[in-house]
């Protein structure tokens, strides 16, 4: 014979989520279009976006450096 269920399983008949999703309250950070990407691709999108922004910044610095050497 099984022991009686306790906790959230006994009340609802199903397990509670380990990390429940919060509602869209004012306590959440609003990122605009990035928020949609994170919901679609998960937290993997954050390092990819940081890498892409860094790469674009690097290319801008290289382009500015090359224009500065033309006068030498």
C-alpha cells in the first residue's frame, strides 16, 4: 500500500514547476525585441548577441584605424 501524497502533488494531482514562469509584471526587465528572441531561443541568445555586438564594435574600430593610417 502506498503512503498518502503530501505537498503540492496531493492538492493538485500534478507536480509543481521547479522554476515557474513569472507574469509580465513591472519587476521584469523589458528588452523589447530581444525579449522575443530570448523566449524563442532561450538564454543561449544572450551570449550570441553579446558576441555579435562585440564583433561589430571590433569591425568599427578596425575601419576607424585604417582610415587614420591613410594620412601617415
